[in-house]
C-alpha cells in the first residue's frame, strides 16, 4: 500500500512528516486523493513514519469514514490551523514536508505552525509513475470513451463546420458515454492551423482539403485519456499524405519499440530519428510523449531531456508530429502501458488515414 512506501521514504528524508493538502491547488489535491482515496474538496493528511492523520471538518465526516477509514480522523472545530497544531503536538513533529506548488498565501499560514517547513519538488511524482491494474483499468475506460466519442463525431463531421462546434460535440459525447469530466480545451486544428501543435479549437470553418488534428481526452474516476488523430476532409494533397505516412510510421515504430527499461530519451529517438531520416526532423520540435494518469501531463517524460529509464507499469503517450508553418500539421498519439518486454496500447482508434468525404 502506498502509505507504507511513503512512510519508508520519510525515514530517509530530512523532515518528520509529510503534509498533503488540497487547499486551492488542484495539482497538490490529486496527491492527497492518490494517497488517501479521498475525493472531497477539503482535507489535509499528515503522514509520519508510524502514524497517519486525516483532517477535515463536519461536512466531510461521513465521507472520510468511508473513503479514508485507516487514517486517524481529526475533526476541525475552529481554525483548521489549530487542528494541524493538535497533530503536530501529539506526534512531536518538528519539521513538515509539503508540496512546493501550494500558494504562497497558504505557505504563510503554515509558517505559523511552529515547525520547520521543507518545500518538496515532485516528492509524490515517483510514487505515481507505475500504475496498478485498477489504475490501468480507469485509464483504459477513459481511452475507450475518447475513441468512441471521436468515432461518433467523425460520422457527423462535414466541411463547413466550425472547429469550436466540433469541440462541443466531442465533449458532450464523452459525457454521454460516461466521462466524469473532459479536458477544459480540445485541440481541433484544421488546415494551416494544424501547424500549431497546440492549436485550440477556434472559430475557423473546416474546409475541403484540410487535414484536421484532434487532440482530446477525458477523465474516468479521476484518470485521464489523451488521444490524437489527424483526418483528411476529402482527398489530401500528395504532400500532406506524405507527411501523414511519415508520422504514422514514426508512431508505429515508437509503439513497437516502447518498453520499460529504456530511457525516455531512447524512446524519443526511435520516433525522432525516423522523422529526421525522412527529412522532416526540423519540423518535429516537441518531445515524443509524457506520463499520463491523474494528470494529463505527469512523470515520466518521453523526450530528449529525460535520461532515466522508464518504469514497468508507467503510462506514457507516444505522439510524434510534423508541423509546417503555412501548410499544416499531422500528429498521431496513443497511450500505452510499459511492460518488461513491450507495451500495451490502450487506444483502439485506427491509424490509417481517414478520408471524410
Ligand atoms: Mn499528449
């Protein structure tokens, strides 16, 4: 269990206990949820070598009892800082580790606790990399919803539609199919806009001859999907067709090569070297992929800057692309789970160029 691993790690750290909070910080809050299973919006955990406390108020008493039964519950009855102090005194805590991404205003409050504060950079990240079968099942379900939503909406896609309208259709379809939430913004980038790797859906109408890149995703029980496909509105030019086939082959090679133990840099090179070999290296400037889970972007990275081996059970994206200013772009992305001898691809949406007439 994750708490045990954290307690072991704390033994080797310079602080006595770890403070996990969800106050006004979605990223930090996910770590609280990851460690405790708590899905409420207000709560704190304090974990030391041989104790674990969950602190919240009466609104969440029943929820904590259900979701976090193995933590000692401390109910906030006055100021929340007093409840934290109560635990600090009880366990004689002199130093607290905390996620440095919390707000400065929150940090100022903790300065009044009378303990030494240790800002932590990515302390929880490494714990989250390797996914359990339960986590994989949730990501897989999010992928299924995403694949299905794209398939359904492509059936309705027509020349003349506005990118933003297509975005709304995709989001609604995902919710209908059981997504908890969708990403805030989708990339729907048609024609020359496809040259922007992060071209959010705009007011542009989709035109005949455009390639359209969709980069979309949703969450299922707290875990995200991330899918990119590029489709053609009518017969594409031979140039765009060439780009598509190069990206498709680069992506195929990445998936075929991906396995735990290789470094992020090595996996990145599989896709990058092929695109470079075909003469388009200068048009593929972003990393090949990133970790995926409770966050759409998390550890590890599949990039030239990531020299560490990728772990068994890591969920990463493989998403090479080519972007040519004034012309357009192509990107194809799957989410995969790394195993000792390969990877399991979670997306099933086809990768042959789909021509929508
Ligand atoms: Mn991605």
